C-alpha cells in the first residue's frame, strides 16, 4: 500500500478571546518523523490534541489522503502520547499492553528489556521515567497509522533517550510520526523535518540557525 499523508490546515484556536493558533499548515507522510518546536505556551500540545480529536478548535481541516478526519482517534488512524501519564494506575502493564499493542508488533514489544523487567507491575509501582518509557512504547507499537508524541523524552535519561530514538525511527518506516519536546537536540536527532510554531503560525525550519532567528535558541 502506498504511504498515506496526514494533512493539517486552517486551524483556528482561541482561549478566552486570545488567539493561540491561526496559521497552521502541517503534513506528515508515513515513513517520516516531523518534529515540532516552539516556546512554552505557543500551542504545540493544543495542536496535537486538535489533530487527535480531543480538543475542539473553532475551525480545523485534518485529512488523511485527502479524506476529512473528524476525530483522529477513530478507526486507529491516530494514536497520541499526552504530556501527562495516561494509563490507569491499578491495572498491570502486561494487561494494558495487550489491549494497546498491535498483535503484529507484540513479539518485538514484549522482547524489550523495559517490558521484560516491568511488565508484571502496575503503573504506580514504576518510577516516572520507567512509566514514561512504557507509555511511549505502547503508543509507538499501537495499531495506529500516525503517532503523535507530546514530550516523549520528559523524565527519560540521556542513555535511554538514545535507545528510544532508533525505535522511533524504525517505527516511522511504516507510520507517520509527529513529535514535540523541549529536549530540542533529541527532536533534531530523530526528525526528518522540523516545524516551528511561532506567533500562532507554523514555519518550516530549513537550517538550525533559524531556531535562533525565530527566538527559540539563544545566539
Ligand atoms: N483550557 C485552557 N484554557 C485557557 N487557556 C489554555 C487552555 N489550555 C491551554 N491554554 C493556553 O493556550 C496556550 C497554548 O497551550 P499549549 O499547552 O498548547 O502550549 P505548549 O506549546 O504545548 O506549551 P508547553 O511547551 O509549555 O507545554 C498557553 O498559553 C496556555 O496557557
């Protein structure tokens, strides 16, 4: 099957009369990782939630292969790792994983050290970083065609982040991945393209120096 393309356009989001997003244009084709960078409060999480379908925008156009998508979470189109922990605390990781992980990826997922060590535990028996890694992996290995990751590297030590980046890249061979994080060096490493959100608009970043121009990095 040819790779599918997720397109996001014409997003308008306001909170309390304040415009947050108004000039968004973003696409992601299966086979690539698109990184989103931007200052605190610029609207990165809001944009991911709008694409996923859990935040209502005044207007949005989201499509996959030009078919309008009302709620990204329907029909396994899109999976989303939110900024905060999303798993119920009193169910074993192994039971949760069986519901979330794609059968075709089960052998690979269940062979990962982190799952072998902690799969028998419940989320409240894990450290913040262990839980974050497992939550991210369950989303990456889910059935969805497109994956949205909001701050996957938060709580993750540098050595573990280095282990996850190849997993994200491997997963992107057959899925489209959109990822945002303030650990911008990890985003630069893992992404094929970078988009910056500034003043409510998306700007493609062709060169790292533009991160300075747009006021994201210091000179
Ligand atoms: N429910 C809400 N009601 C009012 N304002 C909100 C609400 N949710 C978010 N905002 C505001 O919208 C803006 C965008 O928030 P969002 O969480 O999308 O930013 P972000 O780029 O992900 O920020 P960060 O990098 O700090 O996580 C912020 O100014 C935030 O204060």
